[in-house]
C-alpha cells in the first residue's frame, strides 16, 4: 500500500481523507494557503506545507506548487477531494509526469465527462437514456434558437463545462430564449472559461437521483445504490438522503444496471457518480457523471458500511475490488444536512468570521464531518460549507427524528448558519410525507410557484 498521501484540498474533505489514511496506516501531507494556517487539516496531517497566498489560483489551484509539495515530502499519491482541482486533467498529467499516483479516474474520463454535452452523446450511443435535447453544443444564440424548436418548451439551457448549479437557465418560451441564452453563456465564460452551451428538455418536478459507483482497474464495476438529492436551492444540493425510498427494489436494480452500463461504456476507473432525473412516471434520464468523490458520499457509507475513500485509495494503488454487487446490502436510512456559514435571512449571503463557540452533536447514529472548532475563523475566501451533519436511522422516519435532535444539539455561535433553515425543511409536512422534488425549497420554503 502507499506509505504517504498528499491531500490536495482543504476544509472538511481534507479532514475526511486524512482520517481514512490514518485508519489505513498511511502517512499524510496537508497543503494549505497562508490564510489556512490555523485550519485543522494542517494539524491533523503528519506533515503540512504552505503552498501560497489565500487566493485559490495561487494556492489550491496552483498545480506547480502542489506537485512540488508532493515531491519534497516524497508523497507517492495525491487525493484531490472535491472542487478545486478534482476535475482538472492537467493535474493528472502533472502527477503522471512526476510518478505520483492520482487517486481518481483517468484523464480521458475527465475529458469526456467534463464536457457534459459530449458525455450526453456518448451515453446516447451506449444506449443510456439521456434527458431529451441536443446532441451538439453551440455558442451561437441563433443556432441554439433553431435547435430549441426541436427540443420544445419549457427547456433548459446548460453550460457544457458547468458545475455547482451555475451556467444554466430555464426558458419557458421563445421570447425569452435569446436573452437567457446570453446570460447563461456569459456566466459560463466567467465561471468555466468556456461558452459551449447545450439544451435539454425541462423535466417537470423531477427528483434528482444519483448512483454511486466503484470501478477497479481490472474492469470490475459495482454500484452502491442511490442518493436522493432533490432538496436543492438554485440547483445546488442542501440536504441529501439515501436510499430514495419511493424507488422500488425493481426500479433500483433497473437504474443501477443503467449506471453500470454508463460506467462500462467509458471503461471508468475509481469512484464516480451517475446523476439522473427521475420523473413522475418513473422514467429516468442520465444528466451527468461526476468523476470524483462527492460532498454527499457519507450517506452512502452509512447505509452500506463501505468507506468510499478507502476504496478509492485501494483502487488507485491497483488493488482489485474485493466487494461484489451481492456484498452491497442497504441497511437503514441516512440523511446529510450541509451546514453552511450563510445568512438565510439575507438571501443566504456568506457569513464568514470567528466561531466563538462550537459544540458538536453526538450519540448513536450521528456523524459530523467538519473542520471547524471554537475560536476558528472562517476565511471569506472559500466555499461557505463548513461541515456536514450525517445521521443514520433504521428507516426514514427514525433518521428524520435523529437529525432534528442533532440539529438541536449543534451549537455554532459567532456567525450565521443555515441550521434553522435545515430544521424547517425537516418539519415540513411534504418533506415528512416524502412528497418532494427539485422545486421543494422554492415552493415550500419560499412559497414561490415559479
Ligand atoms: P456534489 O455534486 O459533489 O454533491 P455540489 O453539487 O454542491 O457537490 O458541487 C459540485 C462541485 O462544484 C463540488 O466539487 C463543489 O466543491 C463545487 N462547487 C459547489 N458550489 C460552487 C460554487 N458556487 N462555485 C464553484 N464551485 C462550486
Ligand atoms: P451541475 O453540473 O451544476 O451539477 P446538473 O446538470 O447536475 O448541473 O444539474 C443540477 C440540477 O439542476 C439538477 O439536480 C436539477 O435539479 C436541475 N436540472 C438540471 N437539468 C435539468 C432538466 N433538464 N430539467 C429539470 N431540472 C434540471
Ligand atoms: Mg450535477
């Protein structure tokens, strides 16, 4: 096994990865920016190297500095976490060039899946149902307008390079097409340095259902069931649960087979997630594949007993999967609440600053993945997610009750958080009845019908 791994990330996911390395007896190297000197991942790792100033571009996105840190500390492998460089193919090149094992998929997988329009095309050819829409991307509004006629309204304009819910717009009619195309395109240029756009039919009131897969370098692929990530604000996940218990075992197997087919179509390696939209008629459509560990991976761990980061490391080392599909048995129900430093009363604007007091919930069935502590100052520079509260329960009802208790126990003083907002979701009648879809927050929390 690897003797030393560098974690090319910060925050809760860096902490999460260091923990598994310790469990496996692997030494760890943390990297940090100047503003993150007091961050807990720096103290938890065996070694830590400052790789530059606070701006991500100069530190967590600086491939040269990160590779130098790995070489200086003689790290044999690198885990990219999520966000930052986790889906950047230049990092894979740099790792290969310097004989550092990249804990993730191959470059070609990122190339294919990083271009969402191209991914759709490959999935169509592999016989995977995709959201009806265009087969090609374009940056030309008039050309897109013509393409849109075939797709029909309402539709969704999406950025081929998009992520984090950005670069997409719903369009209800022809009149608003051109202006929405241009704003989505502008957002994509700024956010992703790419203006290729594609069009999908707008699926009404769908659920976001995604399948976790693991694939080794010998062609073995398994899935670990699904996560329901329908509770979203502005197309970004807020609360996730596993399994999605409106899905029958029969449907689970059916979508699971399709997820395996998608992964096999590109000879995928390592952990990945195939995202689907599931409509009212139980028809499901491929939306995209994420070629990294995801934020919400712990809920799958809690119901399958599989440490996904450990599997990622073993696969990158060249081990064969020792799990078979039959070994994956779903036990109980898990929920994750993303805890964000933001102010729900001020349109969720970020609320960085000093945490005066932090108290973590605990007890049976509770897991907290976070990097915060009392006296820690959240820098304004990075993502506002400061932790994840994950609970396990025998069933959905049990998990909801436990999550309410855990949120009540959790104390974060000094900054604004979305803890109360999460509690409101958990006491909503529709949520309790599991009558949810991706418009839940908009409709139920803001009383907005659009
Ligand atoms: P996941 O799909 O892993 O559950 P998200 O959908 O929230 O997580 O985010 C997708 C990816 O985009 C993650 O790697 C996350 O770090 C990143 N991301 C999320 N929000 C933003 C944002 N506002 N700007 C840039 N990147 C983001
Ligand atoms: P990202 O790369 O930003 O994660 P996705 O393509 O995964 O973007 O879409 C994010 C979310 O946007 C989905 O979970 C869903 O709620 C919504 N969405 C995306 N495409 C459609 C569509 N065609 N119809 C309805 N909702 C959609
Ligand atoms: Mg997505």
